[in-house]
C-alpha cells in the first residue's frame, strides 16, 4: 500500500492542527484539497511548483533583505498549498478584526484630540509620550471623516483550542496586501479547478473598497476629481515590489517624496506640465520621515511642509501621520478597558497576554517568569528583536533583567503562543507534506460603511519545524489563504459610475517628472545595451573567424571598441600585463565592474527599470528578469568564445522584445515620448560617433572590412538583396548613413528624433531643435558624388559631419535634462538657527 | 519689574540661489504669568510668498513662512518690547522630596491622574535631542540622596554641571549628542540644558527646555552673563506646589532665572523650539549670522 502524503506529517501534540482533527482525520473543509493532492501524479505537482517558481521569477516578486550579502532582492518564497478556512469560522474573524480596526481608530482619534484615555488613567502616558511615534505636531489634527486608519492589518495566531488571537497590530503602513494578491494570482493558477470548485472568495472587492474609501474622503474643491498617489520610500525599501505592484493595480502614480511639493497649504505633484494638486496620499513611508520641516529633519525622503497641508485638511494621508502608536505591543493589555470606554463593547478577539513592565506588579511577574515569556520593546521605534526568555544563558538573562529594571517602561512581555500547524509541500522530498507553524495576517480597509475585511490574507509558514518566529526575512514561506464561501461568489462589487466625459484622461498628465526622467534613461540604456551587444558581437565574430589571430581587420575593430569605451585599452603583446584580446572581449561582456561593459549596461537597464517599475507591463518584466537570469547564469562559469557569442544573441533577442513591447504596448503619452526620444538620441550618438571613427580609419589605413559596418547596423540582408555583391564604400555609406528607410541609418534616427521631439514640444513648452535640424540639413544635402571622385576626402568630410551630429544629440539630451529633469536631483536640506 | 527692548536678527547668505524655502519660526514670545509682551514685530526680507501663525502642541506661538521665489539671502528681524516680573520661588526647601514626587505622579491603572501631573509627563521621556542613556544616572545620582527636596536636588545638579563643564562654542554643534557632551565636559548653553534635562528625566523627573534671551549688558557692578549675545537656553523642572508649578534653572550661569531672563518658548528640547528651523532647496552654505541685543527700557 502506498504511503499517504501525511506519512511524514508530524502530529500536533500541544497545538492546533489546521488540517487534521484531534482524532487524526482530515477536517471536512480540507478534504477536497487533500484528495486533489493525493490524486495528483508526482510529476504534475513538481510541474506546478516549477510553474509557481517561474511566475515568481518572471513577475519579479521579491522581498528586499537589507542584510542579505548576496544582493538586493530575494525571490519571494511561496508554498503552493493554501491555508483553507471555512466560511462559518471566517465570519467570526471578520467581525473581530473590523471591531479591532474601529477600536484602534477611535483610540488614535482620542490620543491626538483630547486624550481622555490618559486623563482617565486608561493608558499610561509613558506608552504615548514615551513613543517617538507620537507625533506632537499632529496634535489636534482632524483627518477627513475622522479616519486615521484607512488600512489596518493584524497578525493572528490560533491557540491550541482553536481560538484565534491577535498577536500584533500593524497601523503605520501595513504591508503585505499586495503580496497576498500576487500569491492569489499564482496559486489560483496552480490549482485552477480546485479554486473554482471550492468557491474561494475573491480579493478584488477589497481593493475596490480601499479605492472607494480614499476617493470618498479625499478633500477636493468643488468640481475636482481627487488625485491619489502612492508614496514609497523608493526602490531600496524591502517591500518596494509591493508598492509598485499596488500602484499599478490601483492605478495610482507611484511617487517618492521629492516628486511632491507643498506650496502654501496645498500638496502638488511635480509633472512635466507643471504642478498638479494631490488630494490623498496612500503612504508606504514611515510617518516620521514624511516632513523634514517638522518631523525628522535629517531625512531627505520627506515632503517639507506636508504637516501644514495636513492640519489645513487640504490633503489626506492614508494612514494618518502618527498612526503607528498602536503597534506598541505594550498597549494590548489595556485594550479591553479602552474598548469598553470608547466603543461600549467587549473585545471580540483576545490579544495575546501582555505585561507592560512600567507597572510594578506586571514587572514582578515578568521577572519571575522570564522562561515562559518573550520580551519586546514597548516602543516600535526601539527596533528590538524579540527576546525568548527560555533561550537565554545566564549572562544574557542578567543583562535583560538589568535593562528592564533600569527602564521598565520601555519593555513589555508576551506569553509564548503555540502557533497552529498546517501542511506545506516538501520541495526536497517530492510527494510529502510537512507540518509547519503558521500565522495569518488579515487586512481591513475603512469604507464609508465601516471597515471591510479582506476575505483571505497573507499566511506565513515557518522555515523550520522548531522556528519560534514567522518571518520572511528568516527563511519562512508565504501561503495563499482560501476563505470558502457558503453562498454564491460575487465576482465584484458594483460601483456607481462616477466618471463623466469631462473626466476622461488621454494623456499622461499626472506623470511625475522623475518617472519621465527615468523613462528617458530607460530608453537610452536599453538602446545602449543593444549597441554594446552588437559591437561586441561583431568583434567576437571577427576573432573566431581569424582563428584567434590578431589580423589588421580585427585590430581595427578592437580600436573602435576601445574608442567607444566598450573595452579597455590593453598593454602591448610581450608586456607582463598583456591580456589576450579574446579575454578582454569576454570580460567586456561579463565584467559588471568594468565601465561600459555589457554586464554594466544590463545593470543600468535594470536599475532604471526598477525606478519606473509600475509603468512597465508584466511582459516587460518577464524580459528583464530573463535578462538578469541569463547574465547571472552565464556569469558563474568560464567562458568559451562561441558560448559568449550565443549569450550576446540572447541579449539582442531580449533587447528587441523590450523594444517591441515599448513600441506596441505602451500608451503613447508624454512619458512614452521621452522613452522614444531617449532611444533615438542614444542610437544616433552611437551610430554617428562609431561611423565617424570608422570612416576616418578607413580613409587613413583602409584595413577595415566594410561588411562589419553592415553587421553592426543590421543591414546585411538589405545590402545583399539590393546589390548582390561584395560591400563597396559608396553603397554601404548610402545604406547606413543616408537611407531614410533603413531604421538603422543615421538619417533615419535624425528624422525620427526631430519628429518625436517636435511632437513632445507641442505638448510641452518649446524644445530647442535648431542645432539638430541644422545637422539634418547638412547631412541631407551632402553630395554623395564625392565618394566617386575623392573617396578619402569624402570619408573625412562625412566623418566630421557625423561628429557634429553626435555632439548635437548629446546637447539635446542635456537640454532636455536641464529643462525637464533638473529639479529631480536637487536635494533639500535643513537649516537651523539658534 | 523690568522692561526690555529685544532685537533678534538672523541673516542667511546662501551663496547661491534657493528656489524654495519653508521656515518654522519660534520667535514670538509666549505668554507667561510673569511676562507681558508690549509690542512685537517680525520683518522678513524677502517678503514670504505665504505665511501662517498658530500655536504649536506645547502652547508656543509659531510662524510658518514659505518662499516660492528664488532668493540668495534671507533676513529675519524680530523686535519686541517685554515686561518681566520677578518670579523666583520663595524657597527651594518647600518643594516635595524628589523621590516622593516620582511616587506621587506614577501611573496607576484606572486612576485619573492630576491634570498638572499628566501635563508634566509630556516632558518626562526621551525626545530627539534628549536620549536617556544609562551613563546619565551615575553622573547625577549624588545630587539626589533619598528624601532631598526636588528643587534643592536640581540646584545641586545645576551646580555640578556648571562646575565640571566648560563653556566652549567650538566643542559642539546643534547635533552633538548629550553623551558626547558628558564625555567632553564642554559645550554651550543648549548642550548644558539638554544634559541637565536628560539627567532629570533619567532620575524620573519631568524637565522642559526653555528658549529665550538674556540681558546683554547687566547693570554696573554685575558680571555680564554667558550667552548674552545670542539666543539662550535653560531648564525648567516640575515642582508642584511652587507658584507656577515649574521652576527655572540656568546651568550655563549657575543661577535661577528671574528678571534678566526673557522666555521665548518651551518644549521637550531644542528641536521643539528652534528659533528658525527650515528646509531649503538649493543654496550653498547655510550657516546663519545671528545677533541678539537685549537692552533695558527706562520707565
């Protein structure tokens, strides 16, 4: 008899088991999933896991881990098995979580206005005034609708008796809802039939509710439609993926502090067409960094003057500034009394037992029972890692006792919770389920009709069987959460249409200058990648053709590569430091540290793409992630020349698919215009300077073969079909410089650049194009007959013109930068006078 | 009673253009029972694009100003006439013992605190410039024997700081942490005030940071006080039972402020009441020139 999937699944002794009942039988609501897993052939599960991994890689789902020496981003770990929760049980969770959100909102409203909780002794002042998170300048601020918490999340754990407990509140800028959505997209594709048959509740309505709430309360003047932006600290934040993902999903511009500015008491977005009023800010940046004028002055991230606008109620912050207070676990013990006072209700869901050491009886209990407790900072800004009493040696124990005794009010202790366990799919053993501790983060949003709870959430499973902490940073995995419906699934809530004809938007009028600048550089860098790959491919092909010998033709090619900065000048043969040309070319492909190497160009593309993540489609991302993947895979081995050539082919494929997406799928707004102008400027500058250098060398030494000029410009087929003979100077120059129908010719770039720039100029202010236009006239009027009579002279004259063209392209780039992007790099700083 | 004319001028020469500037000014004297502001003028050059006046969370008047046009210099001129009445405590001995005070104001769950005690607790915990570290208590502790009156203990602490520390404008900046001041034993009035506040709070006593001015040229025969040509800072300690509930101490000059100190604002520390705190976009150097002149007015 074959072993069941549960053969290796550890039975729960002192904890609740999600899938098995106490007698060891699979619980009713898990049966369909379990049966499905049991019936699935081993290969099919492996394929599904690979499919999920591929989705994560290609969508670029990542969780940045600051401390990870291996790099910026680590792929999100996802276990394909969802946590299944029946409808009946979920109703209790929903009610309790909505109540808790309401309670914490009421508590914040009280703490920033009136403070009856402190005046009546229901909360110790130490837990409020002692927190750096209590923002004094926000005292008396009344957010629209009295809503401090638009978004709320709570970490839940299930006690051995099956009861759910709240173990941590997230009120500052709760993260993870976007990951929950992404998990859902992937897992529902892993088990499509099951997902449908089980009638799993959908998540979309939750995000609609978030939008609805923000639009409802955003303070607008008569006749205005609210402009809502998502504020991120930037690509270095650990959850930046989610910020970009949500911005794209919700359709809000993703902005950084420097994209916004306050004039008087109003917040504006800096766009290319001027300042646009912002009505609401969905905030993913910690509040103390939000206004350097009145809050932390050492931060360059914020928006100076924001608090003025908040107090004037000209802008809504979601969540309100100062709403991080309830994240202090020490407050939990006071919540039942606060609920009675503010809501007249009993708490529906208990919090994990918590002792605040600022009260003597509690402190005495904590010191006497350290082994059973986990010690936490009373203030979230302490950033103290939880300390598990039972893991301490004597010295560590003495240390923590001393710390608690010296500053008791800064510490709290919580009971250790035996988390429930649920099955995860074993990646190492194939068909096997393992028992792992799980916790569930549940989300709620404020709507005009009360708090709405997401039907689902982010389930996290521990990485090891004995892990005490659930943390994506410590090797745990996320799971989707399937809340079953007991009625029909409503696909989407029906919203009343609010858009009229006057609200229709056809241009990217709300694009921030920063996004446009990054689109421009994304255009330039993708083209630079393409140019670099082509140049190196031609050089490598020459080297392979010559059997490794340094022929004059190869030497000429290498000199041009050096001139273009793609490879470094080397030492003469015979010197100690001499490096064979093959090695130098391979290094120019893979060495990230070398300036202008191909690997460096890839990095620039990825960097600029990361800045505009929410503007790029998933298809873009798939290509970019493939590029990074290929480079990483290739970078770990020694390289043959032939293999390197193949890698260059792959790069060119990716680059052309990127171009395809940009041309075919991106909306042609101003941002797209800058992307295209960036591409054309880069290609024009590259072609003009490379062709100029080529012609000069050709005139002087005539040691270069003309056919690589055709290779470099992807024009071989055209040439052959037109002339069916060996390349000749006049015909080649005509094709790669003057032919307006060849998309790789100089004149084609000039025309396209002028056309797109003029189009931008009609939407924006004047763009000075005289110089470029003049170069176009010169080139257009160039007498090709000179190549018949005085070829050498014609080469040098044309080379000089091409140099001018390259210069004009560079100047246009500078002008655009000066006129439209300059303020992006300008840094604010604090001034103080005593 | 004393009457003063005060001129507080600040000049920023940024060296290059500042395209956007927002400033928060704590230059308007707050109303106190012993102080009356007869006249106050605030002149700014250039003229601000936007301005607003209101109270901050600690009851100080604040003026917010913004400049939306490019400018290279900013000149702020605050001018006022103020009356100050004597307000020294009748006796330092009347205040409660410091340890009894701590016990009296301690939090008791479900019991409503006295309003004044609750208000004082705003000034009991860490603030941006006053980090409470365990090195502070050993420094302060010999001033606080059990049962000593809170004002006498505070005076002992003030004397200790004044004796052991040297006034040295070169030793610190606005950002120097308290522990570094404790180690170097040097600093300016702001550093001594922060250090003293940190010690008081480490002991468990509420203490405020007071920003203000000193008489520039004292009457004949009296020494000129340190810090008289700039804005000054000192400390106020919570002393229930005293006339105003709080009593001021000036560790820089080792005395209890009376009619030669003019109060501008108070808060948890310098960051709450910086006379000019701003954010500028652009500009090169931004060290301001500050000049304060306090002259007695006859009458």
